[in-house]
């Protein structure tokens, strides 16, 4: 799960990642940090770097990518993503969506988002308004229907 509000524990980088995959080794943790673009966190003390209070504070984008790393390390058959790319620049957002698409190819991903970038990768898109489903289909189907999804895409 990638929550909208990511919690950073006052602990080492390793401990913050092991929450998702207690049996992961240092190589797997380091590899995942590289995959989500957080290799800079491995500088200085590496996985022993202290995060949070009394240690290194992470930016909003770094927190998002740390949450994605945790979710991918957990390797569950179902992934829930709540605004996983909020606050990321367009390039990083695209990279994270590509990574998620590749890793979760044979798994189920439910993503809540207000951002339309990258949605063409998903098998089904559900458009909601005021808690009700107003459209659903593939990216191409929703564009062809020229409904709300189409209107949102036209504003980009």
C-alpha cells in the first residue's frame, strides 16, 4: 500500500524499509532504493543512515518514493496506491508509474489519483464524481466516448 500520507519512522533507512519486507537483505534494499531513484540516500552511512527526528529529513518527493519502495519490497498480489505520485515532478512521476507498471504486470493495482498522466497503462479506468462511478473503460474507450475523462484530458 502506498498511502497519501507517508510515515517516516525515526530509525535507520534499513529499518524504514524492513517494515515492508522483514527478511529482505541489504542488497535487495539498496537495489530497490536505486530503482525508485533514492540512491543518494545510500551516501554517507548507507542503510545505517538515521532518518526522521535527529537524522535526515526527507522531502515530500523522497517520502513518496520511499513509500513506493516499501510497497514493491512487500511484493503483495494486490497494491493499493493513494495519490502515489502527488508532488513528484513530471519526469519522476513517469519513471515511478513505469516502474510500478513493470513490477506489477501480473498483479492487481488499484490507484486513486486526480492526475491523468500515465493512466493509459492501466487495463481499466474508473471515473468517479461525488462517490459515484460515472464512466469506466480503457483509456482508448474513455477518450472515444468523449465524456468526463475526455474532457479532463483536453484540459491538459
